[in-house]
């Protein structure tokens, strides 16, 4: 899909939930209780993990990757979700056969400055940072704070190929030269999560799990690739589909006007 169409889609994804949220607002009850759901206002501190399978342009460069991260979000009494998160991307499966083709021998190794034939470690590294907006729906709900959940995340993502030369034996891969091979890429992303959120009544077991889809509107950021003898500035459609799990530490917020005797 062209980048312009993707931007239009991104705005629709932003405006539709905001409009739905506005339609759902009701005057606050004098008692501070939400009689429509009976749910609590909860701050969630999340530890996140996911496994992602690449698609689109990303699949031409990398294989399966993993994300670990952290987030903070608030679930309102009407079960709306607002928050922010950070994910660290890591992987070790490469599919770009042209990478360092000008340095490799027929056996796939690289000759060091001492004449030794060595293999260079190649890893995917990156991160994603974004804002979150979603809702918990009372479907298959064990209690008012749990149920089917959808969360839309939007933000910035960046990744590159981490070239690991343990012995620093390759002058071609040092300092500024390494940038000609690392395929640095970044841009905007949207992520859609669909799963189940569970808050235990005893507040001890709290998590969310489900499937997520990531669409990155990214672009190569290196002025010149030494192995391909050309710039890397084209737009990319990077996709990831996977499974996400988050373990949550909840902080229940009581209304300030409530008094206990």
C-alpha cells in the first residue's frame, strides 16, 4: 500500500476510537461509582514480551524476532485504556544475502587483517516507543475489570543490523565504516493488539495476552551502502504479526471524596 494511503489509514485509526470515546461519556455519578460497569480505576505497570513473525519488506531482511519491554497505562472506570510503552527488539535470523557481499569469501566468511578466516556475528537490534489507546469489553468477563481487550499503539520504531566483531579484527567494520552495512531504518508505526486482560479480585494475578499486528511506515537512513554501492533511502512497509504477553502490577485508585469509617 502506498505511504500516503497508509497515513490516511493511520488517521482513521486515531479518530475513530476518539470519536467512540466521546460518545461514551456520561456525567459523573455523585457517589463516584460507575453504575454501568462497576469496574475500578487502575494504574497498570506492565512487563511485556512478544514473539513476532515478519512480513512485507521486513521479511526480506530478517526472520523471527522477539520483543521485551515495559509500559504504563491507566484503565478508567469505563474500561478505557490510555498509556505508553517501550519495546526492545532483538533477533538473530538474517535473510539479506547481499549483506557484506563485497567482504565475504565463497565460504561466507570474512578475512581479518591478520589473514584469518572468521565469521562475523549479525543480529537484529531495535526499539519501539509509542502511546496506547484501547478498551476492555465485558465479553467472557470474569469480573468487571477483565474481558476481551483491544489496544491501538502508535509511535516511532527503529532497527538495524548489529555487526559483532568480537576481536575488532576487521578495519572495514569499524566506526563510520560500519554504518555502510548496518541498514539503519526508522519511521512511524501502528500496532493493533487483540486479546484478553485479566485483573484478579485478590490483585495478585494480573496479565494480558493475545495477538498483535505491527505496520511500520519506515525508511532507510544510510546515505550509502558499501556492499550494494547505492544509497538506502527508499520507503518501506515493514510488517510484524505475533503473540504478546504482559504481566501487570496493578495500582488501584480510590476516589478522593470517599471516606471510610
